[in-house]
């Protein structure tokens, strides 16, 4: 069986975890959390990076820090994971979904401006498959219309847009280290931002609404409840597991890229014959091989191919059901403009096995099985 995903595990993780346990340092903000944060801050070129228990938690923090209030509107794609939306809904926001681009499955930046009302507060671009949204246009709209930009970079760690790391272009960047992502701590994530003015508020929000971080730095002599917050620190045990991977960031990155490139090469003939569509990486963008997806003619062909691959011992999966057609999406939001691409392409898309350690032989097996499907 070729699995769709196997979470990355680097052997040194066993030592690092034992280290935490032996030292009785298993709560948040320990040595490994600090190591991870420093590394990420360096790598991303973002001055402020905080590990969180999930990307969902990072999005919730961003929603609090942007000061979203009941009745405010947030513009986002419908083709995304529910956490992108839910974090803002929890603050009382109304979701305004706009259509996506067919080439990248990312929010169609040309449709955003028309969806803005005097209630709009934020734009939430999602970098699907670790490929950048058209950030120049989005940031320009945000600047002109005084909106905040929260990047859902859950899938996008290590990808760039015009030389800058995704997640560091807007006001806040939210990353995921869930076990399905490129680097993992089981459940985990990170929040990044560039503007030091958010530091105190971010620390308070992350520490259950208290100014504990200032207390630890000796800036106040006791700590107290200051504002909204929650428990947004992961255990250092999880950070230790992640740290082992961050130490070999490039090895994991290159290994995934080799799989992506093999699929891209090996399936090109089927794309040229018009049987499949392959992912597109726009000019000026580099990606992180988070995902390899194909688009088929329609949902019927997709389901047949998934079933065919399963018979061949290969696990492949579809992806998001558009949020605007889900019960919560209907309750909390509206679709602005026409849904031309979102539903049509979400039904045609499927993802192939891709994880750190997927062997070259396995990739060939997948590529050959897909060819057999179209020959038969
Ligand atoms: C994985 C993912 C999330 C959620 O990440 P968690 O760390 O599981 O909370 C949010 N948005 C997108 C686009 C994702 O892919």
C-alpha cells in the first residue's frame, strides 16, 4: 500500500523528547519552542514568530489581534479549510467568499475589490498547495482600502512570492505543523508578524490573556489578566519533535520537491493529451512541494481514478468541499459574485501520495498506474 501521507519523523526527535521529559520541562515556551521560533524567524525573515498548538489557533490569534468585531466582514476564498473562516466567525465576523483562479486554486485577486463594503475589515488569502496568491494586488487593495491581511500560510512554509517568504507579506502569517503538513509536531502551528506594535498584544493573547511574558522578562513585578486570550502555547514535547525536522529543513524540502518534480515530469504526456491538468506555479513564485494535485475532466472521472488507484494499492484523496455550500458557511457567510471555478474545480481535483521518504519506485508505480487508468 502506498499511503497518501506519512508524517515526517527524524530520529533525533527521540532524544529531544527524552530530553524534555527528563528535565521535567514539558509545558510551553521551553528550550525547544525557543529553538523552533528562532529558526523560523531567521528562515522566514519575520521578526516575530510564536509557536501555537495549531494553525487554527494561529488564525484565532490573528482574528483577535486584527480587532475583528461582530458584524465586520472578512473576504476569503470558499475553497479552503474551515479554520480559515471559523477563526473570524468566532469573533462575530461575516464571511464574504469570492471565487478562485483556475490555475492556482487561490483567491481570484481581481474579484476582491468588488466584494468590499464599508464593513470589510480584512482579506484572508490562502496559499493553496504552498503556491502564492497574487500578493502585490492583494496588498495594494489592502493599503488603499485600509484593510488588514491575514495570510493562511498553513501549507506554505518555505514558499516565496517575488523573493519573500509566504506568511510574511501581510499583517499576520499563520502556519501549520499538523501531521499532514511538510514539517510536523503532530498538532501545531505558528503565528508570524513584522510589526513590533503587535508584540505585547500577541503575547497577552497567547498567554491566556495575561502579561506573563512581560513578568518573565522582569518588566512587571506580577502578572495579571489583561485582555482576551486563550491557551495558545504548545507543549515543548511537541516542539522537540518539530525541532528535529527543522534541523534538516532543506533535506525534507528537497526530498518532497523530488517527488513533486517526478510527478510533474511523469504525467506531462497526459496533460499534453488533454486528459489531466497539472499544477501551475506562476512567474515570480517558488513553492515548497506541499501537495501534488491533478484535475480531471469531472467528478465522475476523478472518483473512478481514486477507486482504480485504491485497487492498485495506492491511496489518493480529494480535497475541500467549498465552505459556502456547507451548513456553517451558509449560516455565517455569503458568496459574492458568481461561483464559476470554486465548485467546478473542487470536484475535479485529487491529490497523490507525497511525503518525506516517498521512494522513487513508489512514485513510478503511481505514475504508471495513472497511465494504465487512461489506457484502459
Ligand atoms: C491544515 C490547514 C489549516 C489548519 O491547520 P491546523 O494546524 O490543523 O489547525 C488551516 N488552513 C489550511 C489552508 C490548511 O491547509
